[in-house]
C-alpha cells in the first residue's frame, strides 16, 4: 500500500514540477539552516564535556564590593584552595590554574613566544581529564621547573612526541634563563575546553602560589572536585562563615555595606553562563544559543508554512482527483495517508539536498561564526537519527493540514466544480502569510538594530584616539632596552609620539589595587605609565597637568580619572589631594584629573583608574617592566614605517619575532561576538525573506491562474494593466502591512532588552522601522508583480477560453 502511495506521489511531483521545485527549495533552505545551527549549538554545548568527572567540578569565584566599586571575578586567592579543602570534607580535591600569557622558550637560537601556558598544581590530572601519553600524572608537576607539554608543542620543538626527560629553556621577563624538564606529554586539549594550554608548568615554580592571605588579589583560577552526591549549593551556603573564620574584618565591611563573597560555577556552565572578569578565555553566551535556535526554528516553520500554503492553494488542481477517489470508494484515511506520504517524500528529497547544501556552506558558516565545525564520526552517530527525525517531523508538520484539507472535499460538489480553492477566502492561509512576513520583518528590524549598535560603538568618542596607533608587543624581549628602542622609533619619519606601558585601553592586561582616600578604601585600576602616555593616547585633562619627567616629585604623583575623583569624594577639586596605595602604603599626590576614557567594553560603565608615572630610572631598576610600546603615527606610507620599526626591533631583539597590532583593530575585537551576531542575523534574515518570497511567488502564480477568466472579463470591460496589477496585489500587500503591525512592537521589545546589555547604547530609531516596513513591502511587491503583470498583459480572448 505504501509503495502505491509513493508511486502516486512521484507522478504528482512530475505533473506539477513548478509547485514541487518551489516547495523543495523552501524546505531545503529551512532544513539547511536548521542543520547548521544544530552543528553550532552542539559545539557550544559540548564545552568541557570531555571531562569524565565534569559533573562534579566547580570553579570558585570572588565577588567584592568596596564603597562604589563592585567586582565579579572568576578568580580566588592563592590560599583559597587549601583552606576550602581543609574545612569542607565534601571536597575531594582542588586544583589551581594561573595563566602565564607570554612565555618564551628557546628553539635553537630563536626565541619562540608561547601564549597558551598555565601554571598548575600537580592535582590537575586528578581533577580534569587530560590523557597522558608519556609520564606519570601523579608526579609530573610535583617539582619546580617541570613542565608537561601537549603533542602539538612537542612536535613543534622536537619533531616527535617522545620527549620525556628532555629540556626546554624558558626565558623570563628579566631575560634570565630557566631550564625546564619535560615530565609528561598529554594529548592536545579539545577545542571545546574553556581554557587553552599547550604547556603546563609546575605551580611550585611560582612564588606567589604560597601567599597565605585569603583576601589577596591574584589571578588564580581555583577548581573544586566534589565527592559524589555532594550538593554544591549547600556548600556555597557555608562560605560566609568560612570567610569570617579567616578574615576578621568581614563583619566591619558588612556594617559599611561592603563585602567579600565566594561562590561556585559548575564546570559545564562556564562557557555559556559565565561572563566575569578574569575569565581564562573568551566565553560564549547562552542568549545567542537561544537566539540562533529560535531563528532556525522560525525559518523551518516558514518553509513548512510555504508547503501548507502552496498545497492548499494548489487544491483546485487536485479536487477532481480527490472526488474520483472518493466516488471509487477510497476512505478519507487513505487519502490522508496519500497526501502525508507525498509530504514526507518531499521532505526526504529536501533533506538530502539540505545535507549537501549545509556541507557545502559549512566553511563559509565557520568563517562567519568564528568556528571550526567539522562533521566527525561522533557527530554522524547522532546526526543520522536527528536527520531522520527532523525529516519525519517536517513532513508530518508541513503535510498534515493540506492532507486533512484536501481529503475533506465533498465529492459531489467537487465533480460539479463547486470547490473553493486558491487564496481567495482562506483566512488560515492569510494568517500564515502574515506569520511569514512578521518573522521576516522582525529579523530585518533586529539586524538593523545590531548593525546600528555596532556602528555606534565604532564611532563613539572613547576619551582617547585609537586611530593610527601601533602597539609593539613583548618589549621584555629587548633585554632592558625598551626605553632605548622607544627613542630610536621616535626618530623615524612619520612617528609623532610613543609611550611605554603594560596597560593600554584596548588591551587585556589590568591591575586592580586598593587605595585609601578621604579615610575610605577604594578599589581602582592602577596603571604605571610614562610621561608621554596621555599625549600619545590623545587623552584630555579635565584639571591639573600632565606628568613631567624632569620633576623628581612626580615619582609620587598620580593622575586620576573623573570617575575616580567622584568615587573618592574629590568631585569639587582633586588636585593636591593625597592617596595611599594599599599594598605598600606609599603616598601619592594628585596632579591631574583626566577625562573619563573607556578602557573596557562599552557593555560596562567607566570605572576608576589611577595613573602613576614610572621614570626611566625606575624602569631600569625594575628590569624595564613595560612590555608594550604604543606608537602614534602620521604617515602616508604605512608599510615603509612598519618596515622601519621592524628593522629597529630586530636590531635590538637579536632577530626575534616582531609582534604588533593596531589599536583600532584590538578595539573592534572586543565586539567580535556582536559582529558575528550581526553577520549571522543578516544571513538568516536574507534566507527568511527568500523563503517567504518563494511562497509568495507560488501563491501569486496560483492566484493569477485561478482568476484568469476574471482578468479577461475585466480587460474586455476596459480595465488597464496597472489597475489589474494593483487589484491583484492589494490583498497581499495588505497582509504585509498587518505583519508589520504585529512584528514591529515585538521587535522593539526584544531588541530593547538586548541593548540593555550595553552601558553605552544607541536608542532604536524610527527609521529602523520605516526601512523594515518599506523594505518588506518593496520585496513583496517585486515578488508578486511579475506574476500579476504576466496575467494582466495576457490576451483576454485566450483568458476567456480557459476551462
């Protein structure tokens, strides 16, 4: 019986090629988008799932409030891991990770920069699942100056993974060499890991790891492995009493409304649900998973709606077939199964095409989404059942209404030609068209808002000028000659100024400290800079003066931003006020107030920052600590200037790698997630409009075909072509207008909530809605006009001869 159904379905497809192609095209696009999003969601939700004990691993976070300064961080004090395990028996093990971002190892005569390096406790292999190919995981990192490398790093330095016992020479910031013995080789970390590491160094090599102050602010990422059946929420509830046991000033802080708190984040939640300061790497966002999944579902629904609309609009062509089948004794159940089988078969053909299309589009989608998605054997294991299930669901969903609609025809009325078919009089079909275009208009508005916000962020005044600023990195490789290198660069034509510092507004390095002012403690950014910093960054002073290297008193001078002045109670006049640095109690006097500048993402408000001047003498004494040279340029020949700076670099660094970036590019990278969202939204919007237009095109064609005789009569009675086109298209354009009225307020509510995630944002302009509404009308008009013009210009004599 089913074989007969499928044979009949194939004959129907062959007779109605245009109808079949439109339906398969719409379903193919919808299914291809669905598959791409499934790949994306699967990748994003797979982070850290490779850990066999992952459901018992939790990260310790720190939340602090000091006066107006509130910090939510992904780190804890060095002492926290030991103290927590000592006090809570439900903790089975702990491990600390400390990022060592810029490590240089010797490879022959070359110094190679390694950015994915972590200091780790020996227990890392007992907590995380990091399969070791060589070495003993129990002792690999027990001693100082021992390291464990990945397969990738072993191949890079030695050309083989059999490197147990070999050594690598580590060159530190002070250019002192340390011999590191390789005690283990592990498999490369999966891409779905919330931290990256090619080299694990022994924590015993890090002096600050033994700091016993539970309130110390060091960037240690601390993880707990709880015992089976332990409840992490109950453990969290014990943390306040735990902190009071070790920190006797907690009660006094709480009386002032301040606090220090610890809390836990499950390992599986880190990538998608955590966006704290000091994350080990850039995390994803669960909201974008919901958004992309919702859009994919809507696009698939658009394709299904197309199928329903075109099938019911095409009902007139199959009415006699249904009537004859019923007269010959075919039960309604048989007719329903016939039409459902046609729908499932069409869904099957569309899925085959969609799989090929998704596979072909995967490289382009990877580039847009910033992923490296591939179809693996693991993916195929769940993909085949998923594809089968989606095919059946789509076939049943898209074909159910047309099947029941067609099978319900009265055979007597059908054979007398009294059936109602096509678009005219179908409220459900009109509702579905409204739904289609409401989704499309919603996506158009959302895409315009995203791009408008991106444009706003890219053009907003940040309080500094990021244009034509080159950042030369890793100056610690110059063996204490950073200041001399700066002077040489200043002599190059096209260089207007330069500054040495480890802290730039678009950088990731931050130093948070505590200062005392007006008898209150304040948490603030603390940046050592040189005397040329404000000039090079083009920052403006609100009050006071800039640093002066010729004044010895400026070694204890500071410049604060306007936010810090307000937070410290210096809103009237901060000049000559005294501020005490918390860690060494050194006193500084304020010589200037710089206008607020954004040194974080525009998602966050400007926070307090304090600038201190590091003199040339102090840089020499400290081993030339600044590791970035920011160069302000004014040159028409940028390539020649870059070549000149690189030549100077190599003369100072003994031909080491020249690593640089442009500040405006670094700024744009802060909003990579939003840029990707904009591109993906634009892609999905285009596809949604394309699917809606395919359906509208088919409906217009069948409407014109149904009203052929009416058009002929109107032409004979004197109607002209424009009047006929307007008459035929008015009902469709009216539906688009209704769709706009439905979509516009929903889009405003949704996008306004999205914009709330930015401290600095552009309001949703009226022009966004006007462009979306007029654009949808124009697209719909162009889609249906070709069919209606074709019908309107046809010879009325031939039209009146249509049966």
